[in-house]
C-alpha cells in the first residue's frame, strides 16, 4: 500500500485567520460609527497617510481576490458589463462592481459582515494600473464620497530623484485636500511612526520569502499568497509586525529542521504574474503531487519594500510606491527576474497570462521567450485570469504543467 505524503501545515495560519476576522469586523464597526471614518485605498497606495490621519483603511482589491477565490466573479461580472464596463477589463474591478450592484459579498460568509464598509474617502495610485481610477470613481459616485489619486510616472527604468520629488508633491496635495475637506491636521511624527511599522512589516515579509532560498523550501508561492495578507491589509500596524515576527521564526525553524513545504522537493519553479485565485488550491495540489516547489514569485515580492531610514516619510512612500516591479520597463523587469532565478536557484519559470490584467502580465511582448533562450531553461506560459474562471481551462493547464515538469526531469 502506497504511503500518503501529507502537507505540513503552517502553525501561524490559525493566528492569521483571527487577525483577518478582527480586522474586517473592526472595519464594519467603524463604518457604522458616525465618529469614525473609513478610507478605501489601493494595495500599494498611500495607506500610511490615511492611517496617520485616523482613518480605518479598506483595500478593495482584496475583495476582488476573495470573489475570485470563492469562484463568484463570473456571476457578478455580467452586472458590471450591463452598465457599460468591458467584460475583458480588470476582473477584480468588474466582479467588485457587480457584487456591489447585486448587494452580495463573500465577506458575510467569511467574516460575518454584510459587505465592504461604506467609504468616507477613496484614495488610489495608478502605479499598478489605471483601472483603479475608474473603479474608485464608480464607488465615489455611488456613495457620494470624495476620490483622490496619485498618478506617478510609469514604465520606468532608473528611478530618478525627479520622479520621487514629483510623486511626493502629489502626496502633499492629497494631505492638503484631506485636511481641508475633513478639518483634520496630519501629525508628521505620527506618520513617521506608521511608516516605520509599515517598513518593518515589509522587511520581515521579505525575510519570510527569502527563507524559500533554502532547499527544501519551507513555504511556496501558494502559501505566500495567503500569508501576504497582513503586509497589505494591516500595513502600518503593530499586529502585522508581530505576525511576521512569529511567521519568520516558524519558517527559520523549518529551515533548521529541514522541513519542506513539498516533501521530497525535486524541482524549483518561479511564478511570474498574478495568482489564478479560483484555482489556487488545485494548482497547489498539482505542484505538490509533482514534487515541484514554486519557491518564488514577483507577485508576493510586490510588498517587499526598501527599509525606511527614519528620514522623510513622504519621500520613502513616494520612492517605494514608484519603484515597484509593475511600474518598471521591460529591461528592468528582465534583470529583476534573472536575479530572482539565481537567488532562488530555480529550474524553470511559469508566466501567467492573465486575460483581464495586462498590467501584471509580462508574457505578451516576448519576455518569456527571451528568458527561455537567454537562460536556457524551461519557461511555460499558461492562459487564465486572476479572478474570472471562464478564462482558465483546468484540463489544458494541468496537462501543460505536467509536460513542463517532464522537461525539468529531462534536464536533471
């Protein structure tokens, strides 16, 4: 009788569930309290400013991911299409708007709240994509809340001081607008404290990801897309720092004890692009069965910022939000990926062509082929989407993954 190999569960996971439940219930309570304010923010937007002002901060992209993970996006996207949004625009945006129009949210099932908290303010940065501007404006019009935005220079190679200064000016403008509209005053010392905690959590998260350089890797990309939640949703909080201190200690213990996320790890793979949220579990199980560890990704590293040196918090925010991978040119991205391939000793790479997310898809202009030739390594491009399951063929993708791993086997 064959021995069944079991996955070693991450012990910190139970603490994460509690953290997220408390976070969303606190947001719900704040939205019902006239004395408190809720701000919506993009995932790499200026949330530290909002926290320093005293807003409770909500991140709608997380709702888009949750709709995808719960396989609900395809049910709600037609509703946004019915009011004029293109079906092939961002499925996060379309499913979230459709969910709003339907008055239904998975937040009720998962966290026991009726849905996203009503915003008093919406703030975005187009450093990831322009779609967030249209997405936030939909909710601003619907709820009668002000919308403010940062539009940094895009597709950059080297980040110049002029770029940082330009974005810093936009942050100052947002601060002025918030102070005027809400009769508030920003405490710069308070902002510096929030930024320091944000940076600390980011550094710890980066260290967690780096433990996967060990062989066997103590966690994979599929663990990372779950464990990354606090560095986004709780950024700037003491809770995020404490969580990553605990998680890092657990991963370091795994490294010392030789405990791998994939028992009998044989292959090491890099994931470039967005998760396929509706199929995360199935993909995780497939790679597990193939003894292939997806040890690193661009996506999880999106919140691994440079440390804050204690200087000007606005300059740090301007620089870190402008220099993220998605906002860089092709040459920078290729160099970044080659460095990651080396650091994590990968045998091959998978590019996810997310149909409704061209901004976070890097397989459309020859990069996958160039890296395949430049690195002389197997590179697979899979078609799918971050949230809309209709763009993903399970049978075709799993067959392609199996063939990809066979290529890795042949090269051993």
